[in-house]
């Protein structure tokens, strides 16, 4: 008989949040060993809640064998902190009630989203269900909030740290997604007893995202739709949010107004996605009259393979100070599509370590904008060459050996089952 696993996901498909996509693939990959229920919000990652989800507080459905219990939340604006807080609190309170609506579980799995509250939900569910807790940390908080100056309140930061450390101590297993995040956990508990920690990389489903020929009809159609045909495309795909220093990178892009490759192709910069700083980027583009910048909405998951393959090279960036607190999982999609990486990442971060080990692109420190320009010009100069193709091939080869869905899901299956069973006394 299968063990029962409860997952707190915050976002889950069809939401396009990277954590929601990862948890979808993890849940479906674990169905051979577990009967799985996911508690998440109604689809709302863009900030808008569809009318059909507003009438009742909870919505039940089954997606590919996974039981999903959705919590109604209010719409919000990604640029309005108060509306985001209200949205998150609605999920937190609704998820607690949803937990009480469900029966027994053998294991509880939660993630670090929303910040701190995701972990607290796991502790609550673990206590209610008398089941071991597995806590997956995608983003370290409050360290991330400190690094980005999102809040300057020492009292708030101190309370968040206290609650987050409590979650880790209450967890039977803490899973992080990068070696630098493991180091942060060691610093967080310096001089104190460490919780049990394991590092398992994020991944890409290699059966869903893989290299396509340049003349693939769907890739050509994507390029044509967004004015990219015949151009050298430098792509950023994912959350256009607060932690990536994209506003300053736009100033670097402004230095490439009339850039062309050696074979004469115009260089264009494509931003695919949405997020809190999107409107600021658009305003800068209009003010500077940057005709070489294109903004493209989030693509459906089934079309991600075509949009990623439409890029010639891809940005993978984080702002200064993000080392050890966040791991940009977009890198896995870039390697999955077999594309070179233009990295702006701190030394010692998980993705930069892999990038440098595989020589699958060029990388420099966040804030070193002259070096960003230098690396970008270098990669443009390599357009159409064997050297650029070799970078892409090395990244894809490494992914296929180490970062596939099956590899990581197997590690999670073993890690969860290694925890003690449900308490029945």
C-alpha cells in the first residue's frame, strides 16, 4: 500500500512559477511510491484570480493522478507590498484550514515559499498529522530579504529568523538546492546543533525541454510572432523580479543599440516572462528608444521548449548578495535546450560552479557591468561558430548526466522514505 504524502506548494500548475512547475514534476514523479495531495492557491501567479475561482473558498481537482486542494486568495499587484501580504496571508490561513479538512498522512513536505510561512505551514501540518516533515528550501529567508533590502526592520528580520530556525529544527530533513545554500544553513546555525541537511539539485524534464534544430517550424513560428526572425537573440526567460538587477542590465543593453554579429545579424534582447520590475524595464526601453528590446509574455509550459530554443544565448543572473540564498533554476532550462549561458552570478554559487566546471558559457560578478558588456560582446562575436556550439553542448551533456528529473526525483524518493514513519502512539 502506498504511503500518503501531503505537499504544501503555494503555487502549482497551471501557474507558471518555477517552484510550481518543479513541484508538479516532483509530485508526479513520486506517484509510484506515494498517494499525494497538494495544498496550493488557486491559479494566480500573475496576480489575477479568474472569476470561476472566486465563488468558494476551496476547490478540489485531480491533475495527472495528484489530488489538488486549492485555496481561494485575493488578486494582488506585484508592485504593491500590502496587496501581496494580504494574498499570502489568505493562503496561509486557508491552507491551515484545508489541512484540518484532510485525513492522515505518513509524510509532510513543504517549501520555503511564501517566505517563512511556507515552513510554518509544514510544521503545522506535521504536528496535526503526526508525520515527519521534509522542508525544501528554494530561497533562504530572511537572508534574501536582507540581501535585497526588501525590509529594513530589525524586529521583523529577527522574528523571521527565529521562526525559520524553528522550522528547520522541527524538520526531520531539510533539503536545499545548492551547495552555497548548505553553507548558509551552516552559518545560520553556527555554534548550534544542525538539522539533518541534504542537497538535491533542481532539474529540467529532459523529455519536455531539449535541443531543437534552428529551422524547427515551431521555433521559426515563435521567432516570427515576436519579430525575432533572422536575428541573434539574447534571451532572458523567467521571473522579471526584484532579485536579478535587471534594471542595471538594461543600461548595459543600451550600449548595444546597433550591435550585429560577424555574419550581419541584428542583435535583439528578448525578455520572456512577467514580474515586479517589468513595467520599469518597459519604461526604460521607451525612454531610451531601445528598438532592440522585445518583451514577450509567459509561455504555456508545453511551449517552453520552443521559446527557449528561439534564444541564441541566455542570461542567467542574480543581484549582488544573493549568493547562498537563492539558486536560479532557469539555468536548467537553458542547458536543457542546449544553449550557452551568459551568467552574472557570484563566485561560489551553485549555478556558477556548474557553469565554470562545464565551460558552458561566460560569467562575471554582479555589478561588474563593464565585464558584463565584455562577455556579451565576446559571445556575440562567436555567433555561428563551433566554439559557441561547444559551450552549449557541454552544458547539455552535463545536464543529461546529472540534472535530469529522474535523477533528482529518485533522490527525493529515497530521502523522504529515509525519514521515520508516521507517529501512531
